[in-house]
C-alpha cells in the first residue's frame, strides 16, 4: 500500500512501474598465494517511474540504503507521482547555457564519473584530466570549488560497501579532492610497484560532501533557470576534460522568479563535472542515491550551478 501502485490506480490518469529489491549477499575472494577476502552485506532499493495517461508527463524517484527501514517508500512514491503530473505537456525552450539546479540523482550520474579518472597510472602516463602539462600529475592543485570534497569510504554509515576491490586489496577512506584540491589518486598493485608506492585499490564507493541549502531555497533564489531530475544515456566525449554528453529525463522544469513555472522538453547536454563544479553557486545536504548509470554506492547532494551547457532539444519524455 505504501508503493506508488495504489495512488496511481486511484488517480486514474497515471501508470506506475518500479522495483522494490532487498538483497543479502556474501562475496569471497581467494587465490593460491593465500589472499583471502570476505564480505557480507544487505541492501534495499526502491525505484519508481510514473507516467501520465496522455503520454506527455513522466516522473521518477528512488532511494537506497543498507538498512531497509531507512527507505521512505511513501515519500519516494509521492515524489514520482508529483513529478509526473507537473511534467505534463512540456514546452520547448531554446537550448543554451542556463543556471541549473541538479537534484542529487542528476549530480551522481555526472559527478561520480570523476572517480573513474582518479587512477594514478592514467594520470602519470598522460591520459587523464589530472595530468600536469609537462609531466607528472596535479596532486596539490586546486581543481574545483573549495566547498567540495570527493571521498571514497566503504565504512561510511550511508555506504557500507565492500571494503576490498576486485583484486582483493583492502580499502580504507580515500580523500581524492579535499576542499577543491586534488589530494590523492588510487594505485593498483602493478602501478604501485612500478612507481615505488603503496597500492591503495580502486574505490567501491563515491561520496561528495554536502552543504546546507535546501532544494526549495535554491529554487527561490533563481530568477531564471532549469531544474533537472536525472540524466541518462551518458557518453564520453573527451577523457582529458571529462566532457560528457547525455539527456535529461523524467522531470525537467523551467524556473522563473523563484518558482517552477512550467515543464520543458528534455535537453541534450555537453558538459564536464569538472567545469560544473567550478561554476557552483550553492550546495545542499548529501543523500544516498538509488544507483546511477555507472553503478556503485553513491552519496551526493543537490547543487545549483551557472552556465550549464544544453546543446539541443529532445522529444523523448
């Protein structure tokens, strides 16, 4: 009764579909060199998409946590229903650079990608955005807004992910970006041995620290901008700048004079999380996401940024 199914049926003009998945799992890894790793975990995930009967409106919401009691199933359902109704009959507005409020799901879909480029080998070999011109890497350099820290920590209570990577290397807390400054990169066994470093392992989680500005406060402070629920079909354009392209979906709205004024057609974007996090205006409390296109355990906040680059319109709902 707490899922979106009953409210959608009672409304008569909505169709709801989703997943409520509760898992318990045990992973073990061993080899003939006496390496052994073992991890038990639980996870609960609820995601729902709600569509309007006329086919013009779509809303999505989700939640995930190691403890199923932490899921606000009723709240997730209501958010998806409200977004579906609000997104009915979207209008086209011109693509361009906008002030954009990205809900946590959209932030995670894009910002998490930074973690895949934090490999020391690719940086040292000149194939990374963290490669310094002339050789070496950018550790110690400011690369984004000082309000931002990017962390991997399998023991964070909102994460509780596997504390060893696919090679069986134990994982602790890794602070890749500390208040805007690149602090560390991760090392495989091979590259650590070659460079005379300690292997750190590849992270199994991603955390972006949050702030105190609520989503409502972000909207009220925006004269004209766009609110984005989430992104999809995200594909790499330029690995040296982490430039990606993708599409908005399931609730994209125009903000005018501090209020949501209308639903708008979805956009294609071309932007980089590095560019975006240097154009930060405000940041909200971090939350656990219900998964991303890239996968993994992710905790990120909503953010408001300026000059986000929408390049074209999409007729997809």
